[in-house]
């Protein structure tokens, strides 16, 4: 074998390609692990909160006693027990708010601070108590806290 330098260059080029490919695969795998889908966990939290409000007669009556749309900032006076339940059950990694609406309205979150964030929404209809038929929708909006 007279031309050993040529084979050495081929081997070096092959090793360089393998190293570059390994680094690219490592970077891709790390970026995929950082984008974890939290939506099933957030949904479970929201559904749990809504079920507790639906099954608690005091909280049901509190929601049904409201009139018009009740924004999260007004919950302290209109539905303090419901606000406390949402705040207690919200995990520390999330920010949540709620809104009480009429069934015929769109019931959307009136906040511009949610740009660039994934907002997860669940809703439940609270229809009546034995003495009061005033159907209301309770919507919970949750998003990840900013780092």
C-alpha cells in the first residue's frame, strides 16, 4: 500500500461526519425533551376544580346567585368561596383565573397578558338548585407561570 495518506484522509473525513451527526442528534433530542406537553395535567386540575364546585351546594348556590358576567377581579365580592377553591386547588406551576357567564355569551378571557402563552380552558354549566333556576357557565383559564 503505497498511498496510506489517502486512506487516512478518508478515515478522518468519515470520523468528522460521525461526530457532526452525533452532535446534531444530541441537540435535537434535548430540544424535544424540553417541550413537554402539560395539557393533560392542566386539564385534570381544571376538571377537578369544576367538579368540586358542581358538587358543593354552597359553591353552586354562590355561582347561581351571580348576575351578568363576573370577571376574576370581581370574584372576591360575587363568589368568594369559588375564588378560594380555585386558588387553593391551583398548582404552584400554574396561574389560573375564572369567569362566570350566561350560557348564551361567548365567555372569553378579557386579558391581553396571555399573548405568547398557551391558555388551557375548561368549562362547566351550573344549572340550578332546588329553589333557583339560573343557568351559569363557570370557565377556568390556566397557563404556565412565567419563569
